[in-house]
C-alpha cells in the first residue's frame, strides 16, 4: 500500500499536524474528516482529493482559520501520498498551495503550534525530493518542531514530529529510535485523551509509526500488539490488515 512510503519520505521531521481541537467541529468539517478517514483506511485517494476540493471551496467562501487548518492538513496527507507514488509534480503543486497560506495559520493563536509543525513538514517534503538540501532545511524543520512544542506542549502533532525526527535522523545527528518510541507514545496518549475531536487517521498513522519503531528496536511482540490495537480501533484498516500485520507475522 502506498502509505507505507509516507513515513519514509518525511526524512528529518515531519508529518505534522495538530489534532487537538477543543473547539466544536462544524458539520462540513466533520464530513470532510470522515471522507479523509475513509480514504486513509481504504486507500482511496479519489475520496481524499474530493475532500480537499470541498475544503477549498468552503475556505474561499468563509475565510475561516478552522477550515484553513483542515485544508492544510488534508493537503499534507495528499502530498505524502503523491510523493509515495513518485508523483512529484502534483506534490510540488500542493506544497506551494499549502505554503501560500501558512502565515495565516501562524497568526492564529489556535493553530500557531500546528502551523509550525506543518511548515516543518513542507521542508521535509521538499528534502525528500532534493536530499542534498537536508543539511539546511533539516535544521529548519527541527527548529520549527521545537517551536511547536514550546508553543503548545500538549499538541500531539508536535510530539509526532519529534518522534519522526528521532526515528529518521542518523544517530550522529541526534537520532534515536528509543526516543522516537517515547515521543510517539506521548502523542498517542494525548490523542486518546481527546479522541472525540481528534483526526482519527492521524491516530492510526501514529500507531503504525510506533509499531515500526518497535520493529526497528527488535521488539516484535510490542509491534504486534500495536498493529492489533490499530485493527481493534478500525477493523477495516487495509494497510495494517492486509500488508503490515501479515508481513510481520511471517517473520521468524
């Protein structure tokens, strides 16, 4: 499944997103969240793109920062997909669109922490297409992750990005799979505390990231437990059900 590549392309930081929404979710935003959740769990990018188009129209109509956040987050996931299938032209176009309005999010106190994380993601996506820029843009991504945590230590997206940075960075540059586990677990706990308002596809994605970290550190039993936890939450999660869990079960 193409989403197996999404985590890999976020080299030094990266899939970022704030999911804590302590504010009421409007009907239209709830509808597009459900569409994206379906797209993620069933590997249906046509549905994901439809949700982006709906959010674009709603943002043009309302100018709401809430809608802009949902739109930018949706773009983030769609960028990751396109990079995973090597559709770089579409990825570049979506990155440019996301960056056009990033300053607006950063000026919104509600989304400031998330905006720092999302901007870090955009650097990471660009690094995946031009690895030689990692020396410069990787540091910028890390600085933005630090700002995201400093701005809101309870933002799970900030901790997810810290986990990604620790997972993908070489040890010589401060990377640590063990520290990645700690950060992913912290993010999962924060998400579970606000599950009613969380973006559920990001919760599942973080469980996958945690399981992969366990595999990398030689803890296969905990990886199995984590994959099964994801399927308990969503039995129709095809990435885990049909690919990741069977592959792990086949390992000796």
